[in-house]
C-alpha cells in the first residue's frame, strides 16, 4: 500500500506539476500566455483598494529544487519557515492553502494611540500604528507578536504624557527643574526659547519705564539744579537715557558747566544724583580731566579779571565797591609732573615779574580773592607758591599789583583783609599801617 501511494504522488507531480490558482489568485504569464520559466510557477493575489488592483500576496514555486517561497507586499515574507520545501503535490497544495488563509495583521488602530507623537520603534500610517518588526500576516485574528509588544510601549508613553499634563495643571507657576525630565529635547528647546523672548521683552519694558521716569523728573530736576529751564540740558538728558554705551556719551558745554558748578557746591549731592541715575552726570574723573586741560599757573588769572569786568559793566560806583582778601596756607612739599605740559611743578613761584622760579619746593600757598560788598559771590584772582611764609616785601609788591589790576578791570577796592601773621605785620609797616 505504501508503495502504491508513493507511486501515485510521484505520478501526480510528474503528470501535472503546476497548481491551479485559487479564487482571487492569478498566474503570472508572459505576453504569449506562456510561463516565463519551464520549471517555475508564479502566482499572485489581487485585492481592490480604492478601485485599484493591488498585489498583496505572491508565491514562487520552483519544481526543480521543490521550494515554495512566499512574498507579501512585494517583499519576502519573514515569518515562519520561508522558503519551504515540499516532496509531493499534496504538500504543495497544503502550503499554498495555508498561505492563502493567513490574514493581514490589523496593527493598532485604537483612537487613543493616534495622539502619540513620533516613535523610533514603530510607524504610523492610515490611522494605524505598527511595529517596525511587524510580520503583517498571522493565523489568529489579533495583532502579531511584535505589534502586541509595541502596544506596551505606546501605553507607557501615554501614561507619561498624562502624568506630565497633570503636573502642569496642578502647578500654576513655571515648570520646575524636576519636571524637565518629562519633556522631550525639542520641547525643552522651545521652552528655553520662549523664556529668552520673555526676558528680552521684560528688559525692553524696564528700559521704557526708566526713560519715562527720567523724562518725568527732567524739568523739575533741571530747574532745581541749574535754576533755569534750558532745553540744551533737556537734550543732554534724553541723549544719555537712550545711549547704549555710557562711555561713548558726549556732553554739551552748558551741561558740563552746570555739573562742575554743582560739584563745587556739594560733592555729596553730586555723587548721590550720579549713583542713583536721576540725572546723567559725568564721572568726577571726567570733570578733573576737563579742569586739567585748562591753562593754570602761579600768576594773576586774566580770565577771572575779565569775568569781574563783565559782571561789573553797567553798574553804579557803589555796586563796584569790594574787599580784597589774601590768605597764606601751608601745603605738602611734594614734586609732581604735569602730563599736559610735560613739566615738573610745585616749585617756588611768586610771579615772573617779581621773582624767577627757584629750584626749591613750595610748602606754602598764597591766594588773593575779591568780594563785592553788595553781592554774595567771591572770585579768586591769583595763586602763588612760596617756601615758608612770603616776606613782607613780596606781599607788598603782590598786593599793590592786585589793587592796580582790579581798578583797571572796573572794580573799586575799598579795603584789604588779612590775618595777623608775622609776615603780614611787616607788610603793615611798609604800608604805614599802625
């Protein structure tokens, strides 16, 4: 019996080796309706998708090597034992029937998975998630083994996103550093970008508010400092408020003069207004450098005398009466180098017309000042340097020259005021004062 059955199977294969196509299957033939290969047969299954025929399954039967190769969606099927071997037509038909009955893996079409973002281990297409290792064909009605494992990954992702949303909802403040672990790198970059934009907008808002505050105090502060409403000072304040680099600010002459006057009147007030930023005052070093650029020396100051003439012009004789004061004070004996004139200073100098400068260092200073009787201002007119107290003869010459110069420039010297130093007493004797 066994020999008879074996001989029958062999006869079946040898008599009709080719397989009849099942429903929805067609055989691949050439243009002359012949098989391309004599010992091979290719069968394809067609499915209509949106009125377009699509080849979903295909098999290649090699009768020479007796192998049965399966293909799914134009790719070799990776599941099961593929390719398979057969020894008779019965086994071939069984393999063909089993492959036809295998259904496509449905994937993960649940609606809750559609809101999940991109995943490295899966792909999303046509509203369905599939694992990248999906077999696509399964004997059961559920998803394949790879898709079921990928389902766990999706559920973990959904739980993490739900936990992050819950924490964001409970915390009304900004996300703390601990919550950054729930953010993806892309979300962290976007969050940092938004924070930088908010900081930039806040800085602009603060700058605008500071500018409005400075403009608000502009008129009152300017009148309080300068005693007049000068639009040039207003322009300086506005320019200082808008400048980005404080060192590149250029001040107007009137504003520098007012700042220098305030600095002389009260250095504490000047420092307070400068530090608080209420008014755009230049740094004290700037004022010192400006003063250092002015010509100075131990002599009678012609600029001061010209200022006295300008003030007294047009006034009555009574308004021109004033007092000439001179005072001698001790100074530190020190040698200094003037970087503007490239000369050494602090030597004895009582005026070039009286005595040439000696090589001795000065330790006393002599100052002459003029003050009107009917006004409140005081104007120094000369400064000299001496070694020890000036002699009575030098004081006599300097005092007479000061009176002559003041009378020449329009002032009237009514009296001379000094202390009772020994050198001043010798001056009195020379002038006949008892």
